[in-house]
C-alpha cells in the first residue's frame, strides 16, 4: 500500500471512529442520566406527542410552561411545593423537551406548541386555568391566549419571549443550527461533550447575575440536558421560535384577559424592555413588574414568584362566573 493510500485510510478511519466513539459515549451518558432521573410524572397523548407532566395539589388550576432547553424541573425545583398548598399545579414538558416527545410530523413553531398546550388543557378538563409561561414558554402561552382563548383565564409570564429576536441570545448560540441534518448529527456526537465543557459558562449567562443553586442539576433535573434529544429539541425550538412571533405581535392588542408579566432588569437572555415594556405599551391594562434579578426567577426568587403567581390567579374570573356576568351585562 502506498504512503498516500495509507494516509487516506488512516484519515478515513479517524473520521469514522471519532464520531462513533462520541455517539456511544453520548448514549451511555444519556442512559445513565435517565436511569438516575426517570420520569416522575404522568403521560398523555396529544396528536401523537407523548406529553409528560406533573399534577399536584387541589383547587384553582395553574398550568406552567417552561422555556427553551428547560423541563418540568425548572418549576418543580422551588415553586411546586409553594403553590400546591393552595392550587392545583400542573407542569408540562413541552413537545421535544424533558420527557415529552415530538413526532416527526409535528412542527416546533410557537403556534403548533400552543395548540398542543390548548388540547392538553381540554383533555384534562381544566376550567380557564392561569397559564404561567417562562421565557419561550411565555410565547407559547401567548399563542394559547391568541388562538385558543377559551382555554385560558389569565396569563402570568415570567421573563417571556414576546417579540421576534433579531439576535440569538449569547447563551443559546451554540444550539443555533439551521440544518436539521447537522442538528441531528451534532446532537448525537458533539452535543453532550460540548455541553459538559461549556456548561459553567452557559449556566453563568442563563442565571446571571445570580448563581445557579448547587443542587439544581439534580433536584431541578438540569442534568437532563446531558442527552442528545434535549440538545436536538432545544435547537429545533430555537430555529422555529421567531416564525410566528411577527403575526402574533400584530394581534397582541386584541387580547382581553388578565395578563401579568414579571421581569428581572438584569436579565442576560432576554431584554426586559424589548419583551416586557413593549408589551405594556401595547396593552396598558397589563400588569408589569420588574425586580432586581436575572432570567431564572422561578429558581432564584421562588418566594416572590410564588406570591406573584398567586396574586395573578386571583384576577381570573371562572368560566361560570364570566358567563353570569355576561348575561347580567346584556
């Protein structure tokens, strides 16, 4: 064999061998994570998607929708125990996130995800619940209110994505992969080691200026991000995030339900002025509160957020009361 052929053979072997090793390593790590942190809720089928959710407490219903690259642990870590004392709290893994699946034919667009949430609410027979959305979950919650108003009694949005993004937040640039093929290849090769290497830097951006609690990776199930499907789902969500926001923005003034927004003025992921103050200009009746803090307020300020959510829930008029008020007004 010539020297050239030998070099080519070695290069080819390396090209095949390294991705194979990374893929095997990714599978092993993912299986280890899932064995240590299995699903802790229930499952329900919505249009072929296997939706994982937690359901605790009794009373007025609160449905909670997490943000980009998140999962139920973002809310269950600190808010669930506080709110379930007085409310029925239902926390959903969005399609393709946490332990929820997203079938191949289901789009990742905001409107598609909001339709899943609306159907979820209907399947559970909930009566105009308070819909709590964090970050991208805020955009999904707004989609429910715009397109399925009968399913929601009010919105409580924490650091919500409300307007099209002109620049991808620095904390999520590593998952901004437009090609679905490349997204899948990276998810099953480089994503897990890349997440492990860049983890501290990414966490600092997402939680800053506050610090992530030491036990969040386990108690908040943040370790679930160390799975190829988590990377793929988050990257897919990011690339579809702005498709529906321009048309949604044009319809915000038509919203006619109680809306509360809570934003940290030091948020390093989404600008509170672009996504919070701008909403207040469009909807003067909207309740906007700002605090000294960053993007992960459900984790870093749970007492304040729990009280804020409870107050938002009190603004909701149950469906039967709303019907009575309408009859009396006519």
